[in-house]
C-alpha cells in the first residue's frame, strides 16, 4: 500500500507539472498572435518611442536592401555598421517572408521563446523543477514583457545572447575543453556588442559567472584536501578568461577594422553620439540619475520588482551578518547564476544611470534577471527549516499572486488587439499614391517604421549624420528632394527651419494612431520646392510663413 500511495503521488506530481507546462506554453503562444497589432494602448509604458521608431531604425538596412537595392543611404541614419547583427538576421529572414512587420516581430518572438528555454536550462541544474517553472511563469505572464517582446527591437536578442553566454560560463569547469568553449564565449560577447553597444555593462556579470563557477569547484577540492586541484581550477579560470578576452579582441577588432576600411566609422560614432544625453550641471547628478533609473524599475512590475529587491537585500544582509548560520544566503551569494543575475540587472541600471535617460524598453533585460532572482531566492528559502521556510512560502505565494494578476492583464492585451498604427501608415501611403507630388519619398522620424509596414521609401528628419556633403538636414533634403513630410501632433521649430530652407509646407491629412496624448496623430504635409533656397537669419524660418498651410502647433 505505501508503494501504491507513493506511485499515486508521483503520478499526481507529473500531471501537475504537465498542466503547468501547458499553461506556460499557452501564455508563450499568446506573444506570437496578431503580430501586426499595436504595442498595447493605455499602458504605463506608452511614452516609449520604440513603437514609433526603433523597429524601423535598427532594421532599415535589411528593409532598404530588399526594397530599394541598397542598404546604405548617405547622410541618413545608418545604424547597421555599429549594430549589424539584427539587420543581418532580418535581411536573411526577408528572403523567405518578404519585407513585413509581422516577420520582423516574429523574429523577436523567436528570441523570446529561446529566452524561456535558456532560463530553464540555467536554473534547472541548480534548483528543483518547480523553481525553474516558476521563473518561466513570471516571464510569460508579465504584461511588460508581453509588450516589449513583441517589438522588433534589440533587447530580446541581447537577452538571448546573454543567457547563452551565462549557460556556457557556469558549465565551463565540467567541460572537456573549457578554454575552447571560453573562446566561443568571447565570440558571443562580440555578437552582443554588435547587437547593442550597451552590452559592455553586462561584462561584470559574465566575468562573475565564469570565475565563480571555477571558484566553487576549487573550494570543493580544497575541502577534500586537494589544494593542487584547487590551484588547477583557478589556473583554468584565468586561462578561460584570457581565451574569451582574446577571442573578443580579435573578432570585435576585426569588425571595427572592416568598418573603418569601408568608410563607415563615422556612422558607428554617430550612433554613440545620438545616445549621449545632456547631463545635469550639479556635481551630484549621478545620484539623481541613479534614483531615476532605480525607481523606474517599477515600470516592470509593482509586485515582483520590489520583491526581487527585498529578496536580494535579504540574501546579502544574511550572508554578511549571520554568515555560517545563514548557509542558504552564503550559497546564493557565491552561486554563479545568482550573482550573474544581480550584476546583469545592476549593470543595466548603471548604464541608465550613466546615460541619465532610462526608457521602459531598457528594462526588458532587467526584468528577466529580476524574475530569475525571485524564483531562485524563493526556492532556496522554501528548502530551509523553521521560519525561513515560511518566508520562502510567502515569497512563492506573492510571486504566484503577481502571476495571476499579470496573466489576466496579459490575456486582456492579447484578446483586444488594435491596429491603429498599421492602418495609419497604410492610409498615409495610400494618400501619397493617390495624390502624386514629385518624388514619392517621405521624410519623417517614423519614416523607417512606415517603410517597414508599407514599403514607401523614406528618410529620417531627426537623425542626419553630418558630413561635408550633408552638413545638416536642409542639405540632405536638397539632395534627395522628397515630396512629403510627416510629423506627430506638432512641429519642432528646428525641423521646420531646415524644411523652410528649400520648401513651403501644405498640411494635407491627419491619421490617428496610438495613445500617447503628445504623439497620437500622424500629420502629413506636401513639400513644395522653392525657386530659390531661403537663407536662415536668426529665427526667421522657425515659424509658419505666408506660403505655408499649417494648422498644427509649432513648439
């Protein structure tokens, strides 16, 4: 009878896990539905401009290559030399799917699915199955990650590469050829840097994962009185670090040499330039910026992020104060995965502090590692005796509650798709086609995004790399001679000044899209060439002129 009861319990557990996996899979599939739909409207993250611009900007090389036969447009925004991995993958994908926004977002979703697999692979060897499944549940039910994982932006792929590197790093001591695998880690880090330059802030997490993995094996050998074996582990760690560093230096250096030789170094520098924001004049501005970035983590989740912070603080305090009496905390502190998660989340918050300009999309990577911290710490506490187990169960219950609330929110997003931007982009392009006006070329900050949706050729009016041939936007407009310009809600005086040097403007149509009260109407203008260029004299061209037809505000 005891064996029957035990077998019945095991069967029930297997069924529970099977149902749990199905639920996780169901929520994961929700992310891949209705890929042409808007970034969900009326969210706390509506201010993020990625939904207007980034999908088009960072894939514009692939889109241009397929639609217009050239990936590079002199004088325009060309980020591919600095971040080539994403546009290369899109370029390959478009051979099979054609250029469309669903395919681009589907690529991002594929990386989100890969993140689920890699997170499970990272946690399962060091924690019970339920801990790994809890982490996946937090990921797939998060409405924040639902919104940002469905955008064709760089964060999902960067997260995938980071998780792949961590999976390899923590397994190095058990591999037959760790030095060779470490070289592969160096190549993967190059891919991370060529996906998004902010990957440099994740380097401490990778270094920790690599050294902590060897250090733990070395300590184990020391406890067995095998000091020579411990020294061997530590020596191997240094060899692996050197191998990874050399591989990175060779591959990244080779790419930079190629960029320089081909004359694209200016575009690489320009990407860094436009992402360098003005810093406050106060000497204590880093503290203000840190608080802004740290406090902005509540964009991710108002329950799970504070919980991850509390659990992280509890681990560090318990390990520092109680030491041997808090063996669970000490084990987590030296755990290569836990430490890497803390350093990855902290490193990206440090990046936002340095930049002094946190944006919701930046936290898409932070969210993943904070959720892993919650699962790992709650799981560890739940295995402890006495009151610590109560805290563990409480953390699990709180995480489960957050998952239910978040799951309902995510299901609501998935079941109510809207297509305001796609409809606006198509209506705008139809208007251009039905009302010919010289060159069928659109200028807009969202031009690359519109091109991705409707294939109308475009230029960016916000970013123009200055060169002797194109010293400003006005020179670029004079060279390419566009027929149309589109803006959101109002007109920037500086942009109007550049347009006025060669054109008069006629407002012809408006198209409602999205929910940001400051960016919810896409306004289309005809550009009428002037017989002679106007000369800038102070602010003379920063307001509507008599030959313009402008109804929206200039501000």
